């Protein structure tokens, strides 16, 4: 009897080796690229762009992004949402054109300031990282900003409606980071306005502290004398500070434009608003059409 028992035991052990193992949910298991930041370092020891947001992301977030991306695609697998970037110097009229672009194409208008504040308020992982820098009075590094941007672009409204990045990326490093994060646009609109016009626009700006409305003493002054009397000028809306901001803008803009050479359109922004808008719409439509047939 003992011999029979041993024989049966050995038979069961042998057969179990060929039985299928319990199912493992490998799809939700973080990859080595996410869980092991050291494996993603350059030879000089610095982390690759996007690794900070990867380590902060959870598998649940990654799964939701995949689902959202799929839901925005058409039946043939193409993505129909419009993705735009607009750039221009301070006072180039970028804010005004963002509003009409948003209305025309139904895209989500995004600025880095708004996205950072929203991420901090929502308490996301990258939002918490951003808050640490903001609370300490430090500039938020590109890696964290890219994490905030990529997370925001993955949200349902951006995936379904498309998006408009306002004034971002500002530097070549940020443009490279967006590319490494897998973010691409259909059209890059650059508003070109002469420096002397930009300075005149800045210096003439005034704000009504009661309503928050912005006027221009040359182009759109208030009709009410009482309103005119209480207008104030921002401390940085002087000719000297405007020139400094322009120098900072030009220090990076050419390299950023080079990053989007294939999809960039330059629009003369020193014209009536409606003329500028019409040219922007035409340029975007051409780029969208070219991308859909590519």
C-alpha cells in the first residue's frame, strides 16, 4: 500500500508540472522603464525626459489613457481631434486669437499656468511635485511641467475635442521633451509682430481694478471718464521691462520654431484681428488636410 501511495504522489507531482499556471495580469504590471528609473538614465547619470512623470504615473492612469486614446479614434484607427500650438511674443495678440481658435475648432485652450494650478489643486502625483517647487519659490523644472502637460492632454476633453497649447513649449528643451513624451501637433502657429508695435501695445495697456477689464490708451481707451481715471498700469508694462521680455522670448523662439518646421505657419499679427484670424484658420485647415491625407 505504501508503494502505491508513493507512486500516486509522484504521478500527481509530475502531471502538475504540465498544468497551466494561475493567470497573471501582466498588462497592468509596470514595465521596467517605469519602475526602474536607473535603467532609463543617460550615460551621464541624468534621467531621460519624461521619466519623472512616468515614475509618478500609476498603472490605472496609464490604462485610462489607452482607453481614452482609442475612444477618440475613428473607425479606420485615425485620430480626428485637432492638436494645435500657438506662439508669439508678449502683446502679439496671442490671447485674442486663442479665443477665436477655441470657438472655431472646439478645442481645449491650455496654458501652462492654468495646467499647473489645476494639477496642484487636484493633488495629482505630478501636481504634488510641482507644488513642492512652487511653495519653495523655485521654478518648476521642465520634467515636472511636461508631466503636467502630458497628463492634461490625456484627459477625456482633450482627447475628444483636441487641444490648443498656448505659448508652450517656450524652450528647445521643452519642445524636445514633448516629442519624447509622444506629444505631436497638427499645426504650429507663430504670430509675427514688429518689436516697435509690441512695445507700443505693452506700454499703452491699462487695467480697470474694479472690473479687471484691460484697455489700451491708444487702440481701445475707455469712453467713461470715471473708468479712465481709475485705470492702473502693471508694474512690468514699461518699455524697459517689455524689451527685457522680448530678449528672453527671442533667445529661444528660433530653436522652438525649428522643432516644428514641418507644421509651422507664420502669420502677420500686425493687422486687424479678423484678418489675422482668417489667415490662421486657413493655415490650420491646410495643415489638417495635409496631415489627414499623409
